[in-house]
C-alpha cells in the first residue's frame, strides 16, 4: 500500500475548467480573461511568473514601426491589439490595484547617415501606402522633440501611436488581478507531459515533473519556447516553436528621466524609456538554440550604436545584461486557437510581439474557450496551418 504522501501527490483532483501552461504575459492574460468569464483557472509555470521571454522583453507596442507588407494579417492583429491596450490597462489597473507600466510615449525611427535616410524614406512610402499614421521629420524637428539625439542624425519618422510598457510591471499586475479574481498561480510547476482524452466528457490531464496529475477540461499551451518540449502531444497536432536569442541591456540615468521621452528605433536596434530614468537597449536576433549567454561583442555593438545616436548614453549606469529566447514559428507568426484535439489550445509562437499581442490573444482565445465561433482576425494564426502545410508538401 503506498504511503499517504505518495497517494496525495498522484491522486487526480476533480477537473478544473482551464489549465494554462506558462506564466508569462500571454499565459497570464489568457488566464485572467478566462477567470473574468467565470472559468476556474490554474496557471502552471515552470519557474517564476514572467521569468522567461517576458522578463527579458523590452515592451515595445509597435505594430506601425515594425510593419511589414508581407505580413498583412500580423499587422492587422497587432493594430487591433494596440487599439485595445488602453481599455485593457484600465481594467487591469482596477482589477489588480496597481499600475501596469504603460507609457504613451510614441516612437521615433531615426537615420544616422545617408544610406539609413534613404532606407527610412522607403519605409515612409511603404507605411503611407498601407494607410498607417507616420510623420516625416527633418533632423532639426526630431532633435526638437528629443534634444538628446546626436546633431549628426539625417532624418526621422514619428509614429505617435506606437507606445511601450514595462513587461515586468505588467506581469505583476496580471498576476495580482488573477489572484484577486480567484485564479490559482503555481510556480515551480514544470509540466512534463499531457495525457489527452479521447473527447466526450473526459478531461485532459497535465502531468507535472514530480508526477502530480492535474485534470482540466481545457488546456492552453502558452509556454513560449518550451511549448514544443511538452510530451504526449500527437505529431499532427504539434506546433513547431524554436528559440530565437536576443541579447539586451538595462541602464539607468543617475540624472533622472530627461535624456529621452520616446522609444528610439535605429537600424541596428532600439532604446525604450521607462519614464523614470531607466532605459532598455536591445536587441540582437540570433538563431543559437537555447543558448542564453551574454557576449562581449553583442554588448559592444549595442552600446556603440546607442551612443552614436544618443551621446548621453555614455553616462548611463549599466544595471543588467541578459539574453532571452523569443518563441518563433516557421512563419514567425503566433499560434492562437484550438488544436485538432478538442479542449487543447495553443497561445504561443509570438516571436517579437508577445507583449503587444497579449490583449488580443487573450480576447480571441478566451472567446474560443467559451464556445464562440473563432474570429476572422484569428483565421491566419490557427494551429492547424503547419500540419496542413506539411501534408500538402508531402509526396
């Protein structure tokens, strides 16, 4: 007869409505919205809340600055999420009782030399053709908005509607709102595998590394780069997620927040102000698997480019050097919706846009959890697109 402790660790509890695997911003946003709809919810996070790519993310809300005409569906999704952010933050602030780190700052795209200016002019034409609100600025006009910019800049574009948020502050607010609403947050709960039911009224079971089984009617996989590592998912339902490394820096201005007030984007990266004298400088894009080392070359290049554009950056204090792993898919677009297995949902693969897309991902996915028809907005991001593509390419 097993010891009582072993029995308790392995017994199957009554099923909850929704188990969310992953406690980053995407998973927490889905869980909070699901709890608002009346579902019983448990979040299972392998480390600490927001400890994966969320913790390293810069927090740019920039669908216009990052617009790509070849990714029309992703642009539409990003714009919809950007529009929803003010009400999302207002509700979250009330629900959590704390600020979420949202900064309505706007973005400047800046060219440092003739080649970059020519490239930026083409970027302006492209955004204008898409009907996106972008304003061309002379160098003197840009420096009038941001006096910290170097006098040698050649051209700038102002995107007043692209803003920023502190992902770490956002994580704390989402966790607080979910806890207040009665959701369960479990950290250090690494998911080893899923035991999927055959449908009907049977619930799926989430198996933790220690052997505990959690029964849930619906399972949402929002585990970022770890989504593809979960065992027990049939191959035809798997989503191919790969890690894309990004090295990033956090700095502080001892003189206060006056150096920059807007997000600054340059050809090689970006600078994101937090509004209190702290700045995020990033980020590299590297296909290096699960490597999270910080390299001297990347740090040097980030600082060199930033100081060339904003000379005052040389006086800032370095507070943190880190590297994170963005969850990328073959088409670099997110995966949102129910899989071919009833009750198994995906909310992963957001690549560079996880923070931006958190509100719209939660809205779309929770609608499906509630039995609503999938939105047309989500049609291009359905989980089955990879399996279908593989089937079509097979001989």
